[in-house]
C-alpha cells in the first residue's frame, strides 16, 4: 500500500488516500521513527522494498528502558544489510533542535511515527521519561512536520491501552477524542492520550492541516 497526500475530503480537510503501489506513486522520501524497533523495522523494510528512500531515526532508547536485553543495534545492523535505500540517524525525538535540523535537510512525504516508550509496567517507574518520549516527542515531530513539510502524511502508531479494555468489549469507531470510554487503567496511557490529542488539536487552526492517520497497535505488550 502507498499513500497519496492531499486528497480533499467533504469537510474541507486534507486526508490521505491509500492506493495500490504503482509507478505513479507519489511517495519519495519516508521517515520512520523508532526504526530499529519491532514495527518500525518492518515499516523500513516495507517501504524500502517499494523503492522509496527511507530515513530512520532511533537512538536505542530500548536499552535504557530494558537494559542490555532491549538493545536494538542488532536490528539496525540487519536493516543496513537487508535494505537498499535506508539511512539511519541516531536522533532523540525529545531533541527539538536535532529534529529541526533533520527536517530542514530533507522534505519528507510520509512520517511513520513508531518511536515510543512501550512498556506499561515501566511507565510506573519512569513517568517523567515516559511522558517526555511519548508526548513531548510526538509534539516535536508534529511541529517539525507542520513547519517543514505540511503536505506530508503523518502516520501515528499508538496502542489500545490508551482506551482501557473497552475496545475489546464493544464495537468502536475511533474518534479524535477519548469520549466516554473508561479511564485508562495504566499510567502509560496518559502521555499517549496527550500525544493522540495533540495530533488533532495542534493543527486544528492551521489553514492546511497535514493529513494524520492513527493506527492502534492491538498487539502491544509490556516489553
């Protein structure tokens, strides 16, 4: 699947349109955050196979979160060997200046945001770091997109833990707000709710808000 930016919806907002990948596919440069992680590395390989230029940012924070067992350098080395048009940068998404420099150097067509502190258990012990990575990091990426490539599609990978267990119990259409779903039962949901809210409210007053997709990772685990 590829995504063509700038399809105008009935409400006047721009939204992405999935299409089959053909020679006319508009995507050229893809940014994947958390590119050495489970989902991020799959995204890197997917778009690389399609022939797109893929830029990945990952500073191996999983090692800080989970110790030596969480080290992802092996996966980065695998990607470097398995891909053709992939470039890696060790950038921390909390570092706004570093992100700004990266976005100034390239104009991205698609941002796939996979970087996160993923553990619901660890969030209890590192609430500040958890919030900085999941909420502040997302805000930094949204702002860099708005400033430097507002026509890009922003694909935000989140987790079903934002909404508690309700999505597993009743049919639910995800809306740009938490609505009346039960309060989250774990601390990591708070920064992810903040990030989910930011992706809508940050651009609500913008004359040409960038199209933003959100995908809920229903297979999220504690590590």
